[in-house]
């Protein structure tokens, strides 16, 4: 069984390739650009699954990744990104991609999802489906301020908004499809980006901007 990982960061390619090959009965080919990915599909044949980063040097967003979807059809192509916005997800779905795996997931979680996908390519796990992502988008707090720091992703802003509204970490985790540990780690990163050290200070920062 072979899968393809397209990512322009060599460290991510190397680490994920080794982890997946060590823990699953699969072979991982890698590509750093869309051109390399297309060539791999042409040379090797259709892969059981393709994990494709949203931003590589020669891919202009999720829409252009439709070329990989067509080349690898009917096997699934999964968006593999750490900074996808909701607009990117909707565009990726329109391009025919099958789901979204976050780069900030633990390696064993990614491995579990990949194993499920290659075993049942017509039954994508619900937690990475675009329907699930759309549900999260509809649950996102409305009227978020437009002046949040550029260093925060859209997911960070949604998480910060829920925190400011008094949501506990378990509720944030449930609504965003994350585990509690990852929420805690992401909140610490948000605090650092905002230059604050406490939950209250982060909530105050957000509420001051929203006022």
C-alpha cells in the first residue's frame, strides 16, 4: 500500500514518512511541490491516499489542488495543513478533496486517520470531513473584532473568542473537534502571541478589541 505526502517542509516530510512507515504497513512517497506530486502519480500510479499541504511553491491555494484530485481519482486526496481557513476548506471541498487533517495533530492520530482512510477510502472519518468543518464554522462565535493580531490563525481567533465568552477547555475542544491537551497547548501559544500569561488577560485583550 502506497500513499503520497506533499509538503514543502522537508522536516515534516521526513518525520511523517518515518513515523507512518514504522507504524503502518504502508510505503510513503513524498513531494515538495505540486509538480513533483503530479509526476509521482504519473510514474508510480494512483496512490491509496494523498496528503496535500495547502501551500507549496507552485500551488495557488486549495482550488489548484484539484489537479491532484483528478490525477489520483478515485482514491482520496486529503488536505494536510496547519493554517487552513474556513474559506480554504470550502474551496478544497469544491476541488474534490475528501477531508482535512490538521498538522498540529499528534503523529499517532494522523497515523490512525491514514490507516482508516486507506482501509475504507469511501468512508472518510467524520471528524475530518468537510461536513464536520462546516458545522464548526457555523458554531464559531460571531462578530469577532477585525483587529486581532496577524500572527493568529482563524482557528486561533475562534478559540480566543470562545475563551472570552467563558467557554471551558472541554467545551472548546468539543466544538472545534480537538482533544483537551491540544486546546491547552494552542491556548498557551495564543497567550505567547498576545504577550499575556493568563486566561483572564487573554479574554480581556479580546474583549477590549471587541468593544
